[in-house]
């Protein structure tokens, strides 16, 4: 069963029982990715790891 078929089945069942419909597949993917990125940055700040990504590249350009 594909994701779309499962979503349609869940939507049908929710309507039959009067429950709210589930969100469509992929509706919150970007929000989840942002939260994951924020969580990784937070954990890095707690463990005092070196800067990564754009900040490190900018510092390398300025100092190198």
C-alpha cells in the first residue's frame, strides 16, 4: 500500500468516525527539517563544539 492510499484510507475512516482528518503526507516536512536543524545547533552549543557550515567557511576566508 502506498503512502497516498494509506492517507486516503485514514481520511475515509476519520470521516466515518467524525474525527479530524490527518495531515496530508509531506505537509510538515520543512517544519520538521527546521526543528531538526535547530535541535542540532542547540546540542552543539551545549557541548561547545566548533562552529560548522557558513560561519566556519566565513572565518576561513577571513583568516586564511
